[in-house]
C-alpha cells in the first residue's frame, strides 16, 4: 500500500492524486512519474539513491528526467491545477502566500555556467518563487505555482530604463507568481499575501489593475498623495508618520513565534504579546523616478498598524505595517487582515521542508533541464507533508482522527508501537507526536514542535514497519 493523502486515506495514493494527469508526451512517462512520486513520498529524506532504494528504479528516474517533454512546469502542473480546484471548492477566503527562496547548487561545478548567482554572488543556483495556497484556518491546500528564476549578470553600463525593461528583472517575480496562480473565480475571495519583498509600487499597481486582493507588509516610507491624510490632529505627507499616528481601534493578544538569529535579525523567544491595532485609508503617490513599469496615478488603499504595547526588557517591539486594498474600517476587519498575514510563515516552513526534509539542494544532476523536474517533484512532496505537519499544529488537531488524513494501517501500526494497542484511535496531533518520537524526538514540553528531519526519520521507520506488516499479511494469505 502506497502513502495515501486524502479523506479517510482510501482509494488514491499520492502519485496518481498529484501527478496522474501530468502531460509528458507519453502515457508511460506519466506512469513512471506516478510510481517515482509514490516511492519518494515513502522515503522523502536523503539522497536520490536513498529515496529510490535500487538501481533499476533510480535508472528509471534518470531516464524520465532526460526526456525533452519532462520539464519543470510539466511535472508540477497537475498538482497546481489540483490546488486551484481545491481552493475553488473552499468557496470562501483562500490565502495565496508568495515568497522566494534561494536553491544553492554551487557544489555541482558542471551547473555553474547554466545557473544564476545566489547568496553573496559567489554561489550558483535558482531563485525559487513559490505560491502556497492555505485557508485562514491554516489548512494547506498545496502549491498554486512555482517559478524557477536564474539571476542574470547585470552589465555595469546598463541604464535604469534598460533594467526596468529587461524581461529577467527580479522584481517581476511577484506579479508573475500572481499571474501563474490563476484568476480568482466568481464567488471566491483569494487574497495574495506577501512579505516586504513584494512592496514595490509596480506590484501594487499591477494588483490594482488586475482587481486582485492583497495583504502585503510595508517596506518603504512612501510619499502620500493629497493633503487629506489627517490621523489625529495634523496632516501627514509620508506613510509611516501617518500610520503610526492613527487612533487605536482596539487591543488584542497575539502569539509571537520563535525567530532564529541571523545576520539581519536578532534571536527572538516565543511569547504572547499585547498589540495595539489601528487602520485607515491612504493614497500612495507614484514614485517621481519610475521603479519598474507602472502607471503614474496614485493608489488608493488601506493601511493596518499592529504595534506591541509593552515588549519585554531587551526585546524589540513587534510592529507590522500592512498594506491592503480590502476596506478595513473596523477593529474586526483589521484583526482579520492581521490574522491573514500571520499565516505567511507557513511558506517559510515549506522552504525548510524542501531543503532540510527533502534534500532538494543535495541533488547532483549536471544538466539544469534534468534538475528542474526533480525540484518540482520534491517541492510537491514537501507541500503535501507540510499539510500533515500543519494539521498537527491546528486547533482541532487533538480532536481530528488521524485516519482522516492517513491510511488506517499506518495509524494502527504507529498506535501499536506507541501505545501497545493497534486498535487505539489516534488524533492527528497524537500521530504526529508519536511519529516524531519514533524519529528521536523526546516529546518534552521544552523541546518544542518536532522539526522536519525528526519527522522524516520517523516517517521512514514507520514506512518500514508498515511494509513488514504487509509482508506478514501476504504470507498469511498464501
């Protein structure tokens, strides 16, 4: 029995569900892709030889990605189409979270001439722009789109207009990601959510022209259009002054997640924070010097200000300044926009799953056209496993039966290992924590939620245990 993702874990395995309708020029290639997907889902961690287990299957994978019709987009298209269909079935609000991560293949010298610069400019790889569809309740629907971008070498004498008009300009990734994700169906509200990297006037203008809805974190102190921006008792000419002077609509408590220390960000411990919430209309003036391709008219939108009232000593106060073109007049509306943006770190968890869990950067292909289909395949695996991980963290995780997302046999085997009773029901949360324990997590309160590597190790051990049970069942039937 292959890994099954779906209601009650029945009928359809991972491969046919996400890749069964892939158009690869030959039905045999699609069949091979489906089989490979199931095998990788069973062993998501480690290198490709570890995932495939034997030389015959590994050779089949190499032959598949060598075919001209097996491209990155051809591989992920079926999954992306399924994600859009699921989003339409939701019928209400769906968040499309956009973000870009670097995939580094500097360790493969043969790829250096085929890829673009990453990191400080000395590395080689892709900018991978993902659009992840989730519900406001943090249910992962899947990838809406994925774009692999090769950063170009910009000539020193290239002028500003030449940079703006170049088709490979990096800032084009944001509108391209929205366009590749598809138009919002009638009767649905699909909201595009992004961090500060998306705060360009070009992108905002493009969203207004498409009549698309968005919530984006502000990165720039923009000039305001007109003289009517009065927040409390004075006129403001710049966005940040106006936003921070808006009267409060109310206060609420939010969960602040742990933030790892980086070169740009200090270590932040998890805590509960009381924040002041404000919102107001704003008209942003177009830049005097064109930044990208956009119209010259100002943009009318709304700004939401979230600011921590009393941060702990030594901690930087939490502050979000969010831009949206959804009317935000009340405290409830402002909190809703804020909750939508708080889902944005889920795409960062996807990136961790791609890299840490699925080993997407460890592949050794020497030809980019063969590497790219595998990036697509492993990204889909990471997105589907993120669905299980986030389900275990949800508010209903301790009440949702694990069999709603996983094959009953997997649940029985893990329950037998963890609780010595195969018939004992398990919730999604219990399943995830038991899986982590199988992978080496101690399940202590101070250990935090299990990471990708721990879950991968537990999943592979569980898969071997299930294979043993299946072998015993076949023997008994002989």
